[in-house]
């Protein structure tokens, strides 16, 4: 049984549909990560993290990256970003294990 026409899949993967799907995926991923950060650091939604050293340092790294003061590689390897990443991974792991 054929559900799609002969060239439909090629057409679907040729532009707008894929771009929209990728953007939607990235937005959902970013939203979930923001929610996890707020949960992990006990930050109310919409507030700036002024009393969490790692988050303040990552904000500074982001500003430096946007201003061209550091490279993407330097930003990705920054110790504060690594610390936050480890905390998020631990939270995700604990959430998955507690859900099972």
C-alpha cells in the first residue's frame, strides 16, 4: 500500500517542512532544558539567576562569545558550562530512573 505519491518524500525533505521540524525540535529542547535548569537551581520562571555562580559565569561566557571575545570551542569547554551540563545530566538520569 502506497501512502505518499512517488515524489512526495523527496519534496518533504527538500526544504520548508524539514526546516520547520528542526526549528520546532530545537525550541522544545531549549524549553525543556530551561525548565530543568529552573528546577535544578530553584529559580522561579522569568527571573535572572543572580545568586548562582555557575549560571552567572555562563551568562558572561555567552556575552563574550556573542561579542567575539572567545571562540565557540572555548565557550563549549568552559568549566562552568561543563558543571551545569553534569548537573543537568544527573537530573535527567535521576528523573528517568524514578519514572521507571
